[in-house]
C-alpha cells in the first residue's frame, strides 16, 4: 500500500494536486511556475518586512516535521 500523498494548491492557478511529484512542484505546470517567477521579477510579489533576529527562533519548530523547502501553507490534509 502506498503512503498517502499531500495534496497541494498551486500558488498560481489554485488547482489541487500532488504537485511535488512533478518537476514544477509546488506549481501545477511549467506555465504556472513561469507566471509566478515573472511576478517576483516584476515586483508584484515581495517580502513584506525584513528578517529580524527573533524570526528564526519563532519559526524554528514550525516546520520541524517537514522536509526543507516543503511549504506547509497550501497543503490540503
């Protein structure tokens, strides 16, 4: 029996699926990944505030069970 896979919502098109199993994860397709990249490069996406020294301590345990680079936000259980 295969372990259950996490269903993820594509940040661009909002479709749900196992996008980490694709080369474009967490995006649904190469097109969605390119759209997101263009938004970052064009300044539409931005980090809202600079990282402060207390941020790493606050977030240290938040993703301890998740692999590095695997965003918890957008995962449908």
